[in-house]
């Protein structure tokens, strides 16, 4: 019976485990003995599964809070598809896009992002021209950008370089940098265009103007379908941990080993020897036919050092940033005083430690009763790793002071939560795609090894689901078994 080890119990590892479990169950039901006889074990160093997907609930206030991601992009189907497979289709909910509005902090005031901005690309002239967000010089650059000739960069470049070429440095400061800080915890001056915004690089090479290309793409989508627009974000009624709990419930508890860190992976005897946990001297390490490493890239590097030092070095070169999320709950009076919309982004030039804030009660109204407000703040990222060393009280003081300065929120919160996530978000720096090519070339020299996680081709929940599923199918294919659709 083939044995497969999965290293890492975040959403990537759980998706891989579920794929293998699906294969085992489908083989048993169809009577295909070779397919049903699959054995797998998932190793997780932490005492719980799910990684950063943690949902907290204040029962007495009826408020639901997310410690990690609060949702995922609707246009990426893999997370929603998995939810439907595990019986959560009726639990999927969309963001309240009727009230979607995002602000940028400029001189301690909230300035609304103009209508027609798709990520950071203006597709409507009038709202952009009338917006107080941009200077006259930047507005002139936006107008000239419509005549930008096709350009194909000879080498990878940063997002900042590309955006500045089209719109100028103010656009980098006010939009590109804060948007990427919110998604990647990174900086536009470091992140790779080809890895982070491949669509933009393709548009520039074909159309020149990003504005014209984005507008053409939007018109094409509108023509192709007459269905009402889908919400930008999707989540689950009972929080993102609901997805983790449903996945774990579908797996055999005997296959899940929490609080069991893996020390090393050694290719041996046409398979892999896994040294894990705190093994007594008399207990021999486990042997597996294949291994799926679904841990953060640097953790993957540590366990693969004995197998291939070059592969470990490439994995270790993928940087990660840390993050802190702070949730504060308020009463009905504060709720009435807060601005409409989803929240605000904080540019570096604002001189604040907060990166962004979300008005959860507006974005997902069901997560707070009508007499409560939930404000979720983000700190850390590549620019402020030091925040991880601050105490919870120090972090709360920083957040409350900045909320007072920015939105005049000085009320005492009814409840607070501080969550720290060290080295949680992979940074796709310039040259990331070339590094992935080198990693793949080295991986193929080690039969029975697959890699998954947010360090490679996307950091969002859907990307991680896809990563784990594809890794499991790659292993199944290598064993001569059909993949799971």
C-alpha cells in the first residue's frame, strides 16, 4: 500500500490530505482496489490544524472575528469549489458590495478612492479628474497614460517601477504600496510585477496603456455574461475556520498528527524517511513512498536540507513578512459615527504604523449585530517587523492613538483582540518566477516529492487550496493513479 506523508497542516496541507482522502474513498466505492489502498499521514508542528485560519466569537456581544484572512477573492474559484465539495456550499456568503467604498489616509483625513479604479488603474476619467486624492500632475499623467505604447520589459521589475512608468510616483505612494501592503504585507519597491501582477505585465506588452486594456477587459466580460456581478469577496457564515473544521471532519483522525514537528526528510530506499516528533531512541523514523511538503518555504528548506542543499537554499531565499491583526468592538453610538464603506488604507507617507483598517460591520454585516461595530486593524508587514516584539498593550495603544487621529475614534472599546502572525506572508521579490523554475528543476530530481503552500504561486486561500490539490494529484500521477478532479 503506497504511503504518503504531508508536512504542514495549514489550508494547503489539508487540501492535499482531502484530495488523497477523496481518492481513497472513490476507489473504495467503485471497487478499484489499487485506488482505495492509499495511506497518508499529515504532520503538523502546532497543536491545531488550519494555520492562520482562526475564527473567534464574542458570544455575549454576538460578534464574529477573524484572526487571519476574513475572506477570499470570488474570482478565484478553488476555495469556493472546495467548500461545496465538503458540504459548505450553502454557507458561502458575499461581501456587502452595495456599500463598498475604500478610503486613503491623506494628511490624517480619509479621502475616498474614486469610482472606476480597478486595483490601481483608472478606467473612468471624470471621477478621477474630480477626485481630491491626486495632484494635477498625476491626473495629467493618467490622461497621458491612455496613449502609452506597448512595452515588454526585458527583465523582471518591481511593481513600483512599472506603476511609476505609467502614472508617476504619487500613484505608487497613494495606491500601489498600500494595496500591496494589505494583500502581501510587502512593498511595491520590492515585489515582482511578473509574480504579483502578471496580468498587468501582459496588458502592458499587448496594449501599452493599462487603462485602455482594463477597460477593454471589463467590456469583454460584460458582453460575455449577462449575469449580475458577483461580490468581490466571499467568506463563510460562521467564519473562515468553518472551512478548516469541515475539512478536518472529512479526514481520518488517525492520519492527523498535531504537535509533531518534522526534523528531516531523507530520500531512502525508493522513498522517503521522515523523522518527526520527539521520537524515543528505540522508535525508528517512518518510511513513505512520497512526501508533500506544504509548510512555509523556509520551514520546507530546513527539513529538506539533508535531501538537497541546493533546493533548500532556493527555498530559504523566499522571504516572508509578519503581520499583526487587532480587532476592536464598539457600541451602537460608535457605529453611527464611523464612515460608510469597507475601510481605509494607510500610505507610507502618512507616517503611521497601521497599514489598513476594515469596518467589518459594513463589509460583512452579519458578523456584528446592529448595535455593535467591529474595526479590524493591520500592522507589521515588510516595513515594520519590529511590531512583533511589542506587547499587546503597546500595540493596542498604537492602534487606538492612530484611530483617534485618523477617524476621531476615542471611545473605549467593549472588547479587543490582538493576533500575531510571524513570517506568515510570502514575499514575491524580483526574480521570483526564475527562482520557481530553479526550484522545480531541483524538485524533479527527487522522485516522490511535491511542494505546496503560499511561497510559490499565490498567497491567498484559493491559491493555497489549488497548490495543495495539485501537489496531491502530482503524487498520485507519479504513482500511476488518476488524479482527482
